[in-house]
């Protein structure tokens, strides 16, 4: 009888529990059970005290010693198991967010088991080449990954004293990035895009062509042995997931890629843990296996909307446009996990992708992201409508770590000068466009404005070359197999 009591279910227990839940002496009996319980062999407590379901949240009453961020295993009446995490504790009441959604949960017949542990994910170098869902479970019909370690998905804070300043440039093969917005190894730089723009193609191209420009050398490190890609998709459609997967397979890099896919038809609440699972895996590959890891997170707008849904279900005071006031802090817990650590050869470079609602860069999601990250790559719709690929607008784009990753001994001695000159040319062009909008095209003179710092003979030579190129492109018959038609995108 004592053994049956020790294996019983506390507070709303199953019918086989011999201890009554009311009457005289109930408190002393529960205290005796708690004292005699072997918590080393039986550390978990199970409850059937679900008092309500609100969106992705489950509310439990009469919970003994609930802990914040504790993992809860829910067993539905049909035997289906789901996992959740304690979000809020108020006395004996616990609010649990269910990662797989709350549909089908019966308040009277659902049992909730408190594991007494936080959310950990199994990590291993064998995760490369595998595909997982948003909860970290394999979906590629492969075997279960044999874990080398179980790590907290929230990660461990990096001592600022141990951080190494990023000073090695990553060559992406895209001139707008390499020339004017250079990316350093260990940097976090997002892609600001919008619906219908080719941000996925740009991210895939960066993954295909990225190579490390070694310091004090003029060669590029194309070695694949110490390079890995961790891709996390949140709320994307099947077409986007299939595009990235097929692109990795076609260029032969699938063996060095780990994919976490939360699709649009998957539970919304699962999108909160998907990027944390990906970043935990990236930290293991970078700091334990000493690999250079490139992390692609798409779409951060779906992640922020999942945060807003949970905040609304908890009836919190909303911030701008309904997003929670702690969204800045929450985004920082993701973006700040990039970088390099002293004593380790590995690194984590983050490229989050977010779609700006209504092309609004002042929206809270891109606005807060720009405060945290070290620059941004701005994808412009007007350039895309003009059939220009990649449609990167360099004027609103920025790389705050570019100055430390370029120059003599790293890229080119005149790299900064060339970049500044290009920015000056773009600024002159923008001024001409603004003047054209005011006075009209007919009022503009045919003279070419002087370029600061460029001699007159060089300007004339550049103009002659531009005229010859324009004439050749307009008269040459494009009939070869590798040529472009008039409707094909122009490359820059």
C-alpha cells in the first residue's frame, strides 16, 4: 500500500490513489507522503487539475512547488503526449505554454507531469545533414540522434571579457555586400526584406558562396571541413522550406547543414523555441566542435507574432502595435548569441531574415532588430521591380563592423576609399533624382556632375567606357545559350 501511495498522483489523482483528497487528517497524510517519497528515483509529480485553456496556455491549480521555466509533459485522453513550459507561477497556480498547441486537451482527463527540469535539447555533431521539426524531433525518417550532451536551449551568457572583436571578413560573392557592407566573422547582420522580394535567394547565395578571407593573405578559405550551416525556419510555407533544402542538396552542402523547420501549418507557439534550438546547436558546433557556423533565421516576423500571441493570451499590457513590451529583451537573447570566444577557433555568424509589414522599416520588429544587431542589409522593392538582382539598396544598408574587417593585410588597402567613393556616387545620383522630381527631366542639363576626388580625365574615361558598354549592350544580338533575354533579371 505504501508503494502504491508513493507512485500515486498528487492533487486530482488517478482513481487508484488510496489517499483521500478531503476530510480530517488529509494535510498530515500528504505531508507524510511527501516526507517518505524517494525523490531521487521518483522526482516527478503528476496532476489532473487543469482549470482552463486559453489559446496556447494551460492553467493548473493546486500545484505543489511549481518552478519557473520547468518542463511539463501533458498526456491527452487518447495517449498523445505533448510538452510545455511553465511561464508564470502564482502561489499554487501555474500557467503552462504548450509547444504543440492546446487543441484536443480535455481539462478533466488530461494529466500533467512536472519533470523538475528545464528544457534541454540533445546535441551532437551527427545533427549535420539532418532535418528536424520546430521542436527538435527528426522528420527526415532517419535514426534518432545519439546525443553527446544535453544543453539548455536558453544558452549560457558569454563573458564580455572573453569575446573576440570580429576582424576577419567573410566574402559572400555579392558586390553590394562585399564592397560596401562587408560582413565580419562572428557578426550579426539581418536582411530587411518584404513579401515578394528575393530574400531567400540572397540568403541561399550567401550560403553557397561564403568563404573566409584569411588575415594577412590574399586567398580565400573555401575549406568545408570546419564550416557548417544551421537553418531555422519559423512560420514559412512549404515552398520556402523546399527551396532551401533543394538548394543545399544541389550545391552539395547538405552534409554540413542542420535544418529546423516550423512550417506555417505547425503550432504557432512552437516558433518561440525553434530559434533557440538552432542557436543551441550552433553554439555546440562552434565552441565544442570548433566550426565556423552560419546561422540563418527566417522569418523573425513570425517569431515576433508568436510572442504577441502568447502575450495576448496572458493578458499582458501591450506595447507598440500590440507587441509585448519585453520584445526588445527577448530578441536580444537571440541575436546576442552570435560572436567569437577567446580560446575557441569556432564562430557564430547570424543572418536573420525578417519581412517588414507593408515595407515599413519603422515597424517595431525591424526597428528593435536594428538597435540590437550590427547593421542591416536592405532589400529594395523598387530595384526588384526594375529586374535588378540582388535588389540591395546600399544607402540604407549598413555594416557596423566593416571598418575593422577591411584594409591592408585583410582585404585591400583601398577598400575603404573605394567604398566611400561608391557611396558618394550613389548620393549624387539620389540628388539628381530629387532634383528631377522638382524641376522635371527637361530642365536638367546634360553635363555630368563632378565626382569628388576623381580627376577630370578619369571621369571622361569612365563616361566613355559607360557609353561604349551601353552601345554594345543595345546592339549585340543575345542569341547564345547562356545569354539573358530582355525579361531576365539584370545582374549587378
